[in-house]
């Protein structure tokens, strides 16, 4: 039982800060401002489901895929950090184009693609995937099959809890952000976009440090 609880706490605590569903909720809401509440509810459900499969896949086979292609984890972090940084920069400057005109909002009759950019890279980006890969690649050796099953079950439960948190934050984002008003929401979105930009740069830095530590 201790192995299950420890794996659950470790997985949830490691993934929550980098996924940051609370901070992403205003961004999701601003990107779907022309959609109905039902469409946003469906989007929240689909994002949570897709996030679960992405994280579980990264946890189980991510390290093996990297070995197969000869890619090191620091390189994944650098590449992923560039994607997160670019997305954060675009979000930080959204609403004003290069010539100073405000772009037209997304058409409400266009179908919502729940995977890009809502699931990846906004929710489950390269940073959280690299964390899941790291957790999966650092499995200790167990003498008993029961200990291994408990650890795996705790990790899966931690990912499931993260995805439930994602669903709740995205599903009820409108009620939370409504109290802030348009100005407060805009400030919060810009702040979260800036934090996302900084997270991307931090991921690049950690990847660079890990790359320099590798034997040449």
C-alpha cells in the first residue's frame, strides 16, 4: 500500500505544476470565447481523455521510443521547450497582429480540434511528457510482483487524478473567470501566457544543462 500511495503522490505532484490546469483554464476560455457552454464542456472532456492517453503512453513506452530513435531526454526537453516558448509568445501577443489590427475571432461554425492546440502543447506539452518519460524510465527493481503492480497502479491513479483536475478546471472555467470581468480575464490570460513563455525557456535551460552533462 505504501508503494501505491507514494507512486500516486509522486506522479501527481510532479505533473501538476508543469501542466498547471488552473492557470491554463483562462487561456482555454479566451480561445473558445465564441463557443457555447456545451461545446466547451465537450472540449474539456476530450482534452482530459487525450491527456490521459498521452501521459500514460509517455510513462510506459516513452523511454523505449527515445532509445529506439537514439534521442536523449535533454534533446526532447530542448525541442519541447522551443515549442512551449513559441506557443507562449503567440498567446502573449494574441489579439494584435504585426500591423496593429485586431484579427477576426475564430468562426463559431468551425469544428473544434480538441487535440491541437488545446491538448498539446497547451495542456500536455513536451515538459509534462518529459516528466512522465522520466518517471517511467526510473522504475526501481522489485522483488515482488505485487510491489510493481502497486507502483504502476499508483502512477496510473496519479495521471487519472491529474486528468480529472484538468476536466474540472476547464469545464468550470467560465464560472470562475466570469467574476473577474473582461479586463481581469485579459490580464490573467496575458500573465499566464508570460508564465508559459518562462516555463518554455526553463525547459530549454534544463535540457541544455542535461545535454552538457552527457559524456562526449
